[in-house]
C-alpha cells in the first residue's frame, strides 16, 4: 500500500518531556518504522528542520504567553504545514494555539484532519474564563474539520463527544517495555519521585507540603513557574529534595533510582508516567483522574487500591510500604499485562484511522 505523508502538529515535541511531547515522539517514530513519511510541526526558538529517527521535525519559531504552559504563538505554523502539504493532518492537544491553526489549514485546503485529545483541562477562577473562550471560539476551528477524533481516555471521550458531535476512538498512550526495565527492586531505593512538568495542576505543591520531611524527594521535569515556590516550601520544612531535567532517553534511569512515583494531579487523561512507572516495576501513586483507576485495576489487580491518593500523600506512601507483598506480586506480572499498550500497536491502529475511507 502506498505510504502516506503524515503531518503531526504538536506544540511540544522531543526533547521536551511532557506527556504530549513523549506521546508524539513515540507515535511518529513507529509510524516512520512502518514506512510512512512523517513530518512533525512543533515550536522552536528559531526555524529549523532536522531528522530524528526517520521523522522530519520542523521546528517553527514560537513565543510563549504567560500563565499557561501550552500557550505558544507560532506565526509561521500555517505556512510551515503548507510547504509540506501532508495527506493527513494530525493535531494534538486541547487548550493550545497549534490545534486551531491546524484546523484552519484543513478547512481552507480540504485536507484530512484527525485530532487527539490528551486531557480536558479543568480550570478554576480567572483561568476558567480562558477555557470558556477557547471552547466557544478556538475549539470549533479544529473540532469541525476533524472528521475523526481520538481520545487517550474513556473519560476524555465522554467529554469531547458532546462538544464535537463526531465519532471518537479511544487509543491509550503506549510504552516501550524494553526501554523501561530496572535491575533492582523498588524497595531497595529511598527516592520518592515526581516525573513531569512542574505545574500547579499536577499537584507538585502538595508533594512539597505533604510528604514526610525525612524522605528524599526528586522533582524531575521542566519548570513551569513552580520551582521557586516548591523550593521555598521544601526548605522551610527542612526536606532533602532536588530538581533535575533529563532527556527522554535518560528518563528510565530516573525511574530505576526511585522507590515510587507520585502524580497527585488535578486532572489527567491517560498519564504516560503511569505506564513508564509500572514498566519499571515502580509503584505509581496517583489521584483518581482520567484512566488511572481503570488501568491500575487492570494491571495491578491485587493491589491497585493501595496506589490511589485519596487524602494525604504521606498516608498513601505509608499504605504502599505496608502492603509490599501484594504490590510485589502484581509488579512481577505487570510486564505481561502491559503488552497491550505497545507503541507499535498504537501506531498501527492510528494509521488505520488515517486510511479510513469514510472521511
């Protein structure tokens, strides 16, 4: 079958470490391995094109607006896409300015468009005004031309299907099981780790406020304006803490150094850190958001309840330590249960959506 020219539009991409960036990095790589011509259009400090593992990455000069981490303005995005003229445009993320531009391009040129929802923002206070404006003015610009919509979670599908009135497929995030493999058991380590953007909605301040000061804490991720506040709280509580940023290929080392991974997030779709943590055989402690409870029930059936952060984070950590035997039994079997989330499988299913003649 003739290969397709695929244009993935994403405000964030490798070497960034946020969920959207990592998702598109692996999806693009797998699509290229299958034999498709893959182009990624993303933000950059200047205009440049490079090839990463068979993927053509077009970085287009962008500048950031304050308050929201994903609000990047990219004046040249429309013309950058038009220079390549993809057969299908695949925009990622609700709440950024890249998806509306991709939708505008699709509307004007009539080219196929697919949209992936990674998580639906739950904003409060003044930020909620932006969400209302976005939903009513900008979201229709990509939800109308996107004939096919993908959600990484069932909960996301239930939200976006009402807003878009389109067919919505659920395709979860994926995992490279060979890459995330640790040689030592989690309980031999001391480090309690958060992996992700240092964003208030991810619950990073809660970690600084609620974890026992006697523990060693690592915040691994890009600062989104929270580092100083986190550091101030940790110093006041005399905590043993550190910050780090590593490239995606070095992330497995962070997991293997850790005793457990925390994500006390306010909202998520299908967090990649969950799959990465489990593939590394590290307990993943998270609030009941998005697909977390469903996936934990499926992959950790005998111990998932001990991994839910329902109140104080320190209480959840102690719960994990008290139920080490049950958690170990599940972690010893978790690799087999994660095979359904391989990136190759996700890429093939995504390609089938691209090729659907019912567009």
